[in-house]
C-alpha cells in the first residue's frame, strides 16, 4: 500500500514540476507571456522567485520520494527476483550429452 501511495506522489510531483518549468520565462518568452496578469499582481521579480523556489522544491521532492520508494520497495522486490532466478536456473535443462559408444565423428574413446 505504501509503495502505491509513493508512486502516486512521485507522478503528481513530476507533473507539477513539468508545469512549473513550462511556466518559467525562458529566452523565447516561455508560457509566462500568456500569464501576464499574474506578473501584474505579484510583480515580475516576485513571480520569478516563486517559480524558481517551486522548481527546486518539486525537484528535491521527487528525489526524496524516489529514494523513499526504493527504500520501501527494495526489500520485497529483490527477494522475489532472486527466488525467481533460482527457479529458472533449476528448471533449465542441460544440453544432451553424447551417448557412450556411439559414433562421435569417429572418436569413441576405444582403441
């Protein structure tokens, strides 16, 4: 249950991070030109500071959530994969060995 919650939080944080990055003002104008009213309300400098802080916050949040997800789900998935590998190794058939006394290209081991 915890793994699913962390996965949902990671996806939500990634989507918000993408949106915040797209809204930021870039050399080409970015999407902030469409949101001119927000710049008039808060002021250009305050909007830029807020977007930069939001970007860093979401980036750090995604990293922390990914590490937490690896910590929570790491123990159960690694144990499961090793048992699956062992089962596959046990079920793998060995290649057939040549029959003794048969014709192996003229070498039978007998003089």
